[in-house]
C-alpha cells in the first residue's frame, strides 16, 4: 500500500477540485441563461410570423412539428415576459 500524500498536497487537491466545481457551475448557469435567451428570441419571432396571414400558425405547426396549442402557449409565455409579466 502506498503512503498517503502530505496534508499540503491533499489540501491543494481539494482546492483545485473546488475551483473546478465552481467553474462548472458558472458555465452551466451561463449555458442555461443563453438557452433561455435563445428560446425567448425564437418564440418572439414565431409570434410575428404567426400573425402574417390567416392560417399561418397551422403552417408553422407543420414546419416545426409543434402543435398549434404548444405554439400559442409558448408565444404567450415569452411575449408576456417581454411586456412585463402578462395580462392584468
């Protein structure tokens, strides 16, 4: 059995692991923020497109493979966020 490393080496290892975990958490949070921003931008653009002509939402549903109901709910979700929290 090999001898245990010194306390200094073990402490340094623990600090490096903690730093790696913090970096991972920060990058995960940033990725989540970017994903949410992309979703919001996508659904806001879909909102404009679905109002182009009568039946556009059906055509969007066919193109995206989302249901019309899902499209409506997501558009309401992301456009009400931009307007300050929805209807009153």
